C-alpha cells in the first residue's frame, strides 16, 4: 500500500503512511436479512485479480466495450424508447482517443472504490474486533428481519380476522335512543355494556382464585372433558383412534403419524398436530383450538413443485377446523335436548349422545393432508413423464392427474394413476388389487377396486394411488391380488411392497419416482414368473426342448441348458444344467434384455455385433470402400448372433405382454380366457425356436472360448470361412464355426503367362480345429471339425478347401491312475464361485458354470493331444 501511495502523490513521500478506518458500505442478504460476508483474503484476491486482469487486457488483450445502439431513423418522435446498450470486444489500440480516456477513467474509478473498500476492511480488522462486530450485526439484522416477517404475518392474520368481523357488525336498533340523539344530542338510555362502567372479571368469583388454583381448575376442566367426552366413549366400546393424545398441563396435544425432525428444528414435527384447551369452567364447555399444523413434503432431494400452504390457507384451515368442532358440539347438544323432551313424555331413560369434536377436527385435517399428498404425487408423476421416464414412442409412461370425487356418499376422496409398460388387454385387463403390509390385516385389501374412471390410458399396467377419508392412502397395482394372496412371498418382495407404500403414503418422504420404481420391480417379478410358467407348463405337452430349463430370479429369467459332446459317451446323462445367460426385465420399458456372465466376453461382443469380436471382419470392413462396408459384414458371426438374440428379445416381449403379471384377469366374456391361452401358446412356440438358437450360440461362443482360454489358446470366429449348415450324415445350425489355428504354412506358386512373364503368387494355408453345434428336441451337441482354408490376403474371406467331422477325445477323470511319463493334470482356472456372474444360481441348475468350462477344456485338451 505504501508503494501505491508514493506513486500517486509526491507531496506525501516523506510522511508516514498508515491505513485509517473509514465508513464501509455492506450488503444484506435478501433472503434472511443477514450481512453478506466472505474471508478477507478472498476479497483481497478478487479485487487484485480483477485489477491485474483489466491491466493485462488493456495492454495485450481485448476489452468489453459498451456502446449505445443506433435508433431507427424512421421512428417517430412520439415513440420514446430506452437506449439499448451493446457490448463488443475491442483492443485498446483500436479505440479512439475519447473512448480510451473514457474506458481508462471509469475502470480506474471502479478499481479505486474496490481498493478503498479492501483498505477499509483491512484497517478495521487490524484496529478492532471487526469480525465479532460483523457477526453481532449480522445476527441482529437477521433477528430484525425475522421479527419483521413474523409481525407482518400476525398483521395479515388480524387483517383477515377483522375483514370477517367488519361485515358482520350490526347497529343497535334503538328508535327512542336515536330520536334523543338527533333532538337533544344525548343518549339517555345508554346500555351498561357499552358504558364499560364495570369489569365482569372484577365482580366474578374467579377473581378470588390464586394462580395455582386457577391452573388446577383449568387442568381439571380439561381432564373432565376428556373423561366424559368422546375419548372415554371410544375406549369403553373398544374403538381404535386414528390419532394420539397427550396432555401437558391444561393443553391437549393431538397428533397423527410418525414424528420426524425437519430442518434445524429441535422439536419433532408430526404430519398432523393440533393444540386444544378449555377456556371456560361452565357446565357447557367446548374445546378451543389453539393451533393446527399440517405438514406434507417431498422426499429429501426431490422437488416439491412449490406446493406449500400460504398464511391465508393456514388461517382458513384453522377457522374451518374450529367451525367443524363447534358444529359437532351444537349438533349433539340439540339432539340431547330433543331426547330430553322425549324422555319427559315417555318416561324412558336413554343414554345421552356423546359429541366427537376431536374426531371432526381430525377428519378435516386428515382430508386436507390427503388431498395435499395427492397433489404433490401428481405433480411429481407429471414431471417424471417429461423427464427421466420419457422413453421412445409407445414406451413412455402416461399419467392421469389427480381427480377429486365430490360425493358425500362415497368414502373415496380422489386418486392419481400412473400407467407404464405395454400389456395385451384385448380380452380384459389384469386385475388390480390393494397392497398391504404385514402389520395390516389382509382382509382390508380389495380385490379389484373400481378405478377405471381415474385411468385415461389403456394397454398398460397401472399404479393407482388413492385417498379414502377414514382410512388414508391406499395403493392398487395391476397384479396386486396375486401379490397379496401369496402367503409365502420372498422377503425381498415384502421389502419392495413396504418401499412402495412408504413412498406413496409417508407425508414426510413422498416420492412418485420411488413408488414407480418399486411398482416396476414387483411387476418384473410377476412378469418373469408368468413367462416361465407359460413356457414350462406343469401339464400338457412340453414346449421347450428337454435340454433347456428356465427359472425366475428377482426380475430375471435364467436360461440353463445341458450340453453334449460328439464322441463323448454319456456326456449328458447326468442331467446337470448350467445357466448360460439371463433375460433381465428393464424397469423403464418392461422389455427383456440378455445379460451374460463375465467369462463370456466374446459372446457379449458378438451379441452387440461389436467390431472387436473378430479381427478378420474388422480388416475386411476397413479395406472395403465406404459404400460397401455395411455389406462386408452382412454374413459375419456377429451379425448372426445379434439377430438371434434380437429375435429372442422380440418374441419374449410379445410373450410378456400377453401373460401380463399373473393369472388374475378381468375377462370381458366367458371366451376371453381360452382365447388368451391360445395367443400365449403361439407366442411360446416362437420363443422356443429363438431360445434354442440362442442357447446354441451361448454354448458355442460362450463356453467354447472360455474352455480354449483355460488351455492358453485364443479361439476366434470367422477364420474358417462362411457358414456350415450340413455335411454328409450331419446337419448343423448354419453359422461360421469357432476355430483355432493348429498348423499353417506360406505356399508360393508360379506360372508363366502367355507373354512369357513369370507370375508368382503366395497364399497362406491354415489347418484349423473348428467347433459348431446342432440342436434337436433331445439335446444340444457340439461337433469338432478339421478344416483347411487358404487366405490370399489379411482382408480377404478365407476359402475353405476341406472340412471333416471328428470326435471329441474322452477326458481323464480325477480318480484315473496315471502312468509314468504322462502329462500332469491341467491346472484348474481360478474363478469366482458364481462363474463370473453375481447372481443366485437357478434351482434347476446343479452344475456351476466354471465346472462346465473346466470339463470342456479337459475334453478339448484330449482332442488336441489325440489329433497331434
């Protein structure tokens, strides 16, 4: 600072320079009224960085120069428009003298004020306890703002209350008194109440009570109201209350729901909380409502869509609740008076009717809370439709916004519905049923609630959230009847149901996204189970081949198969099956997607038709012209495998839409069930053809490469030429075989042309061991092949010269004796217990994936050794 001071003024070079405190201008936070503060180092760095940046831009860079835009010459003089400023970037050297002087002057003035502010902060911090003073001032300002806001809210409440009282005023109709006032200017017969000559409390008996006696009588009046009112009446008849009561002194606290701490509040908050008391010790005493608080909010991290109550709404709710209690008291009082007159005439003793003002208060607050929850869930669901769940055409969710039912005879208040996933409801939609937790009796669930008036879309599964006046939030789901009827449901199913109900009915954690995700998980479970039941019926003809077994596992379908090997006797006699791949149900669209174990890396590439699956195909595509690259890979292995699994996904999606989520349907007529079963049977036959093909590809390109890798050999597709579909005596599935190189040599040939020129040609001849497969109703068989191919160049298609079927070698068992000089047993591959897949094994699977790979690798080893 001293250096800058000496450069600015030569008259103060010898004077000691010292920073003096000065008046500071601080800025308030518009939200809470506190001071906007920042560390002194940050303020200093920001000020100096801005100064240095402007100096650099003036010397070397470009500046942001503001100019006034030219107005239109054709504009009339009457039109007064504000001047528009335009900002452009210019170098300092390109500006005129006046512009440079202007830019330099206002920038120096701006940075000068900033440096003076920093200097004042530094001086104040060094000469006084500035940080503590700022903190005290900020706290005081924040307290003043809070007090001002509270006073404003109280003023608004008093204004609303006065606005209700002012129209209800009534002038005294005193004809004689008005004549006296007009004629003599005096009111001789002025009522004593208007004179306020005496205080009622001073002449009342209560004025003689001490403070302790007043509190005691107050508490006794409240207790007497509880014991002689509806609380004792409900207790005597064993009626369970939907609200809890607690008494502290003379104040009764009514709560509903589980408490939770919200924000920085030290006290726990309830979804519904009311404070009541008794202010009169007369014979006819009524409850006085002190406060009523209803809270509803979205789950932490989700938007509440500005659905918050205003001060006027809270005031109106308080007034309506007090009016409902007063009307209940007046209704029962009038009824008891009429009964008293009837008793005097008939001399019959009947018990007086008991009023239920607390229940009236709760029902009003509970209805308000339920409608608020439905509004919030509806807003969240509509935001999901525009955001994360907005899939492509035909797969998006449809939301029926909340609709309220104005019918006093119905217990239904309103409902909001979310439709997701396609389903074939040509013969009737899936039945809807309520979901209940274990702590609620199952007889409370309704089989098929009539909610069709609250659902706009068709051909989709439905999640319906409705509110009932005396019950609360209830959730109905397509297939909910079968979920509730399953008494032996798995623990994770109960957890998902609990999550769905919590996201829909917890007033402090409402989340339409969590509810929809839990609903899709439940429907995925039922959809997979229904698909497996349709493909593997317990009675009737078998649909799938006997070497394929399916099972449902937490929203997935595990596909297990039994492999046999050509030339190995009794290779499939033990009946053990291994999971080759799984079909996972997508939560957003409801479509199936194949998933593979980690060890089947080549199969994953082929299922995606990835170029990494085959180097020969990659070279072929790279050397082809740009307009022929698509045709170069038409007959590749990746194309065949991808089409096979895509066909399986399409057929499984059709089957999934036809089976729905279970066996419970709302049939349109008597023929609907039989027609639906027939359509499901047709879809199952298409799935049987596709799944057999995919199991063959999984065994060939999934188990085969893993078994070769155990021997240290890399198996590659598309090395043995194009597809092989048949040979003498054998019929294979048309696919290029998986092969390894056994031997290769470079062959050169020469010939003389007609011109006498010697032409030499070289090509690569390879001897390969290939594997292909064939399927039937009884087994899936892998066949070894001896193949000879020639390759002209790396990017050409191999030309197959010969192909012969051979036999697999019989692998030596672990207990077989080995003679001296024999090769040591192959080391078993170290893998995880699940065969590279972190999922539960199927119940029908008895053989681990890596055990199958280990056995096949032993068979391949024996085959290679025997052939060599």
